[in-house]
């Protein structure tokens, strides 16, 4: 269960991060772009955590 939860959270953070980057670029808002990049990386890390949990059987 933890695997699926982490992957879903990761996807949501990646989507939100990508959206912030696009909006930040369109509005010339560098701060929003950077926030989006950080949120996207957070999502990638969450997805990786979910994959690891899946391979280890949620034993971490």
C-alpha cells in the first residue's frame, strides 16, 4: 500500500511542479519556476521511494 501511495504523491508533485514551471516561465516569475523545479524533484524522489518500497515489500 505504501508503494502506491508514494507513487501517487510523487506523480501529483511532479504534475504540480511542471505546472508551476510553465506558469513561472510564461509570467517571467523565476521564483515560481524554481519552486516548480523543487517540487518536481520531490515528486521524483517520492516515486523512487515507492519503487523501493515495492521491491522490498514495504519493509523500510
